[in-house]
C-alpha cells in the first residue's frame, strides 16, 4: 500500500505528514468537503437574507418623499420615519456583528479540527496548528490542497494548477 505525503508548512508544521493511501483518505476528504459545503451554504443563506432586507429602498423612497413634501408636519413625520429605519438598521448590524464573529470563529475551528483529523496529527502537532494564525483564505486553500492530493494529484501538478489559476485571476496571487 502506497502513501501520500502532504506538505504542512502552510499550517505551521515543519515536517510533511505521510498517510497510507486507502479508502479512509477519500472518506476524510469527503468529510472536509461536506464541512466546507455546509459553511458555504450558511454564508449564502445569510447573504440572501441580507438581500431580502429592503430597508435601504424604504429609506431612499422616504427621503425622496421628504424632499418633495410641501407640508412641514408631513415632512417631519417622514424624517422621523427615515431616522427610525436607519437606527433599526444600525441596531440589526450591531446585534449581528457578535453572532457573525462567533460563527466565523466556529467555522475556523471546524476547519482546523477537520485538518487535524484528516492528517491524524498528534497532540503536539495539533497544538501547533491550532495556535498558528491561519487566515480563512489560507485554510480554504489548504483544504483544497488536501483534497487535490488525496485524489491523486501530485504536489507539482497542484502547484502548476494554482500558478495557472493565479495567472487567470481565479486565485489570490498572495495566497496560493
């Protein structure tokens, strides 16, 4: 049974990790891919929910009505409603910020835990990876690397594919 050697410098380890090439590696790849898909689904749903919020349109419409209002009392009522909508929107933003940060931290933990499990890291290695300040983009790219390597792509083929993607503008040139 052959082994697959995975680079690990991107996640803070000095030595590569070697895993036996078997169905277990592909199962772990699927688990990571499912976790990524789960988080992408959550992010897309949140983005759709934000698009469904018509507060900005309501504010613009009311602001236009304020500008066109002839009656001072009507103008004051409209201005008050515009202010109320703006404050409600600001409040929603402030309330969601904590939740968004919690979700982002949980996503990062889930991905790091997935990488640790995938590579079968020992306690010392796991600690190093968990303490390295790896960005979200870098984590995603490393999961892509693990997926590519476990599905038969060599390091050289992966590096060429990333270089080509960078040239085509599909991958951030800074990250890989």
